[in-house]
C-alpha cells in the first residue's frame, strides 16, 4: 500500500517542472485581468471573469503542491515542510473556491502569489541568475565558516548518473580521497559544495537554491507588493525583510555545515535514523541540524519578520487576517488587537511614570 502510494506520488512528481510554469502563467493572467477589470480597459473583462481566472490559478497551485509531496516526504524527509505541503493542496482548492464565490479580500492574496512566483521563478530557471546567487551565498557562508574552522574545502563538480564527481584526487587532513566522490543531489557544476573529512569519511554539504533564502524573500516581496501602500514604505519593508533573511540564511548554512561536517550533533543516532529512515549514521548530524533545529527555528523567524514588516506596512495585516480566517474558519481583526496591546503598553508606562512621581 505504502509502496504503491510512493510510486504514484513519484509519478506525479514528474510533472513538477511544467506545473511551476502553469502556476506562474495562471496567476499572472488573473492579476492582469483584475487590473483590466479595475480600470475598465477591456469591455468583456469583469469581476466574474477575474474570479474564475483566479480559481483556475489556485487549482493549478493545488496540483503543484501534489507534485511536491513525494519530494518532501520521501526525499527531503522534512518533519516541518512535508506536513505543510500535504496540507497546502486542499487549502489551495478551498481558497480558490472562496475566491470564486466572491471573497474579495482573497484577491490581494492571489496577487501576492503572482508576485512571489514572478520573483522566485527566474532564480530557479535561469542559470545567469541561479549560479551567481548560489556561489555568492556559498562564498559568504565560507567566509563566516572560516572563523569557526579551517578543516574544510569548497569544491565544484556535479552529480552524474552514478552520483559521482569527476576530477583529480583531493587530499585533506593527510587523507587522499578518490576523484569520484558521492555528491548526492547536486545538479549544477557550481563552486557550492563544502567538503569535510571525518575519520577518513568524506562529508559534503551543498548549497542549492533552497539554501539561498530566495524563496522566503519572494514570499515577503509578494505580500508587500500586493497591498496598496506608498511605494517608499513598500520598498523599505522589502529591503528590510530581504536583508534579515539573507543574513540569517548565511548563519543557517554555517550552522549546518559546521555541525554536519564535524559531526557535532550526532545525538540519539538510533532514534534519528529510525525516525527519518536513514542508513548512513553520518547523516544524523545533518538531519538534527537542518530538519529539526533549523527548520523549526525558521517558522519562528518568519513570524518575527512578518511582525517587522507589518510595523512598516500595516496593510499586510489584511493578508495575514485572511490567511488565518481560511485556516481556522474564524474572522480576525489583528489591527485592533495590536492597537489595544500598544495602548495597554503605553498605559502601563504612564502608570509607572506617575508612580515614580508620587514616590518622589
């Protein structure tokens, strides 16, 4: 049963690449039609057509998430991302239905998805953007990592059909490694792989597009760009979010490469290997540092960045409120909650000042 399900999901995963483009085209079409309807530039474009276009886009997004289930469950084995991807498919269908029924505030979220995809896609599809981004992130991570250790090298190469790197032999820590090293899922011949040696065993951590932070940057760029607010505030918020994400992402890469490369988090190996279905004990440190610690912290960090963005562009709260309403089935007014909390804090400060004056 599980094997059959895995095979079916693997087959569906084969449609992931074309579905990325389908999602981009359908959401952009919805956004352009919405703009045309708002400006009344095309006679036959009305709100009903816009809602139908966005419904199609959300259904395409649901299909895309279905194509990603196999990767996150069986390959990445992420305890944070896998449940999110599984839930994202039905949630996307539900949002599409709500949009089609006329929930106008979800149009802003739909525009945000269009911008997110438009920002993210060029970096995943175009080598002229993908390679510089990956190698710059690798260089910055390498620079910081050298403050912690110098027992590593950054190598190039690419995984072939047999999963090897071709090149001259590498000598590290007095150990000569073969020219053919298992590099895992590395698909591009970039200078982006950190090589460590522990007890004569090569350990490699490769920076991929998912390790650059561009996905999170695209999310916030979409949320901010979709709302109606002064351009200066929006650009400031995007720059702030992107800067924070980039710096923290470098810290994440350094943390994972150091703890994985030096096996600092080789804890409860039997439990971790059983939980994630691992056969290589050297991967325990990687799964603890990345799949458990880093991915869990990333959720907290994204919430914190959202708070920072909202302080600069309060209009983003409308999207957050709609997202919570979709997920919980309850309506929220976060702006009221925030203002009430701020007033309470201001009141506490005034009371404290008054008490100090009375004591004096």
